[in-house]
C-alpha cells in the first residue's frame, strides 16, 4: 500500500492533468463573481440615499475597478500555479516512475565529487573514445510521419503546452545508429521532423488523454525503449554542453555556467539546465544550414551556432575567437524520460577568465533589447522564416563553483522491497541541485533538468577527460 504522501501526490497530479481547461473556466468565473461581489460590498458600504445618479455611477465604477483588480491578482495566482504544474503533467521526470517501468534498465549511479551521488536514466548509444571514424548518412527529404492516433488527438495534445512558448521549426530526427562491434566506424542515420511533432510525442508523453491513457502507455509501454527505426516518437536531436571558464589557480574546472530557464519554457520551467541545452538546429533558412550535417558539425561545429545565445555573450566574439573555445564531444544517448529523444553531449572549456566572461555578458545584456526588437520586426515582415521564434528563454545564468555541485539529498542507492516488488527510493524525486554561486556565501538549491545530470554522467565517465583519448575529428 502506498504511503499517504504518495497517494495525495498522485491525486493532485491527476487533478491537474487537464490544467488548461479548468484554468480558463476558473479565471472567467472567478473574475465575474469576484468583481460582482466586491461591487455589491462596496455599494453596500457606501450609502447612496442622498446621492445623485452620477455619484451612484462613480461608486459603482469604483467598486467594479476594485473587483477587477482583485480578480486580476487571483488570475495571476492561478496563472503561475498552472505554469508550475504544466511540465509534470506533460512528462514524468520522476526517477521513481522510471523505476516502476524500466527498473534497472538504463539507470546510472555515479559520484560527481567525493560523496555527491547522482542517479539518471539514459540509454548510451555512442561514447567518445570507442570509435575513430564517424559517418553521417542524412536523408533531408525524408520527413517523420505522425501516427494516425496522435493526429486524431492533435488539439488535446497541443493543449498540454498552452503555458509554453513554442516554435514550428524543422528538426533533425534520429533514424538509426549503427556501431558494429570490433569496427571503428560509427554511423548515424538522420532524417527530418518538426518541433510540432516533438511537442505532440516526446514532450507530451505522459499527458493523460483519458485516465491512465497516455502516449507512453500506448507506444512505449515495455520495460525497454522501442529502437529508433521503429519508434513512433519525433526523436529530434538535442544538444547539451557543460561550459567551464578558465581559472589561473584551479585550471579549467573552477567555474561552471548553469542557466536557469523562465516560466514559459517548453520544458524545465524555472529549472537549471546544462550551459547549452537546445536542439540541433536545422531550420530551412536558405544557405545557412545547407550541407552542414556532417561529422564535424555534429561533434563540434554545432556548438558555435548556439553557444553565444546559451551563455549570453556576443555572437561576434564567438566568430572571432573560435581558438578560445575548446569543444570536447562526449557521446550520444537517448533520454528515457522523454521516450527516447536523442541528445548529443559535450564539454566546452573557454579560454577566458571570470572577469572576461562578465564583461562579455554585460555587453550581451546591452545589445539584447535592440536585437530582440530587430528580430521580432524581421519575423513580422517575413524576412525570417517560420520557425525563427525564440523558445526556452533563459532568465539568469548562475556562475557556479564546480567543486560545490551536489544534491540536496545525498542518498545511498537504496532499493527497498515493498509489497513483493522492487521500489525506487522516492526521496530522489524531491532532491534539488545544490551549489555555491560566485560571490555568495549561502548554498543555492534549484530544481534541475534531467539531461543536465546525464551530461554530468557522460563527463565523469569519459576516461580521465583526456583529450588525447577522444576520436580524431573526421575530415569532411
């Protein structure tokens, strides 16, 4: 029998699965009732027996304004609450939920620093150092086709993202990975999908269309992932990278940049992510990405296309200082939480110190408003193509002491026997990422994206993080 806490948590999760529907109704009814009630109260408190019709009208208007203002406050409270709950209604990022379905499959325990214990679910596909040649077989004219059931539930599934900013860009889909044993050649086969398909599949995987009926329960219901070539998910490539700053005394592992997303991100709302956490960009901008999907782009050059925006430094500096950006490809895995979405992992060491980064970051802030206005104007005028919208905006970037990164609940890997079935320790579900930020004495605790932990795992698993052990960059 589940604990009372688990029962309450499950009941509330079910109650808010369809949060957007009750959100609209609650806001509309609340505003009308509250405004009307307050108007009556104010009118009752202000006697109108000896007042003229204009004075009575003024009293009614004042009461209405007070009612509407109070209703707006209520609206904002409900709005923020709905934002907070959207992500967990769409996809479960709970390790205990993964345990119940996948058990020990894909579960990785590892220590980051000393006793800093972490757990993450992912399926390793490729790891740097296990191959010497990478081949990309790209099929740009082949597009992913949504399953008929998903198409028929389009409006309900897209409603799951009502609190998020979205885009309609073209994405790169994983078709297959071939890595023959005893062969130094690794082959990645790719095709195209769209971000819209991603929202309807991987990123709405646990959204309840009906009680207990989800995309995961219909299409990913076994204890192992469906292989990429048979998957019904959009499975577009993500990019995750840890970006470190140089330190004269402690080398390249002193400062780590950890962005924190805003409340309208498509995933990881108000959570810290890897320094770079985005999709492999392949929008249909004429000439910009044509012919780019080559091995060197996958293992290195794609970082140049996204690092400036991710860590908020000027694009011009990136273009002029590529020699100061040391990019290390770590590997490729599939995200279990999102039903097999592939992610490419990297570490990036910038040959700049803390002061130099802060100066670049300050210049980026000065240019941000102007660039945003220009971009929005270009989109309105059609100079930028569909899919150029900004998503997953970053609210702040924490400059973190790398050696301080740990979990708020530093548990040993305890697996209990409860009612004759294996049960994952649910305390990990409430653990937060703990770290010390630059110039701060107190320790921050923040919710985190699971792919950040997968990035930690890849980084710590790479043999001594020795660049000489990595595969040579293939010639193109």
